[in-house]
C-alpha cells in the first residue's frame, strides 16, 4: 500500500487528488503547519528535506511532485492521466508537467511572500515575470477545457496548486481564462474527494 505524508495546505494535495482519481488505498499521514506556516520538524524524520509530499511505495521513497505523479500513474493507473508515450502530445504534456515547478512557481511564490511581508519593491520587480508566465499558460490553454484537450491529465493536476497560489496572491484577476480553468480543476470528483480527506488546498488567508 502507498503511504502519503501529507502536509496541510501543500503540494501534497495534488498527489492525494491522483490517488483519489485512481481509487487507490493509501495510508494517509497528516501533518499540520506551524504557527509560522512552515512544515513541522516531524517531517525531517521522514525525509532529509523535511518537505511534503513524500510517498513510500514498498521500499521506494519519492519526494518530488511531478515524479510522484508519473510513478503512481504509471505503476497503478496504466498511464491513464498521460498521453500515449512517444507521441507529440506526450512530449508537450511532459513539458507542461515540468514547467509548473521548474519555471512557473518561483516568481509566484516570491510575490506571495513579498506581499505578505509588505515588500513592494520585490513585488514590482517580480511581477513582469509572473505576468509573462500566466499569459503563457493562458495562451497554451486557449479555448480548451484542459491543457491537453477534453480531460485533465497529470499536468493539470500539477498546475492546480500553482494557480491556487496565484489566486491567493490576487494575480489571476486579469486572466479570466485561468480563473475558469482553475474552477474546472477544483470541480473534478477526485479533487473534491481529496479536499474532503486532506483538507483545503489553500488557507482562506495567508
């Protein structure tokens, strides 16, 4: 059985979403954030980085969201949430899946934390990168319901937490396409079951 070390209000929600979509049994171990909104020290005993998500699958430990999603979908889902391998669609999907954390997330996290700390100079310096990123996603989505077409894939699951962060930082107001996209993601049955089981993806205030 899979074990998921699940931190409240974290990227771990994406992993739980996929697990719920696939109907997999999981030993869900929950952790609450500290008063400073940090991961608790108990997670250091699980993984050297003290981060979440972390899964255990037999003796395999993984702690990167995209890798975990690929592993679970490949091993337990027959790649149901990925396009067919060795196709153009698969290559584009893999790019979107990696894009979220390798390119998109950094500037949005920077703006979110800068706003929380009242650092307007950092917000102003970083905002053009955020706008470029959000515009790129909106253009890539176009008039499709999901990144690759008519149904959500791993890349969409990965995108959900990032867009929720952007919404919390009040960065989506000028991107109605992305607001509607996030609404569709959060209406997916697996997402709703994951939220009921693991708590909301984002706090009401930050």
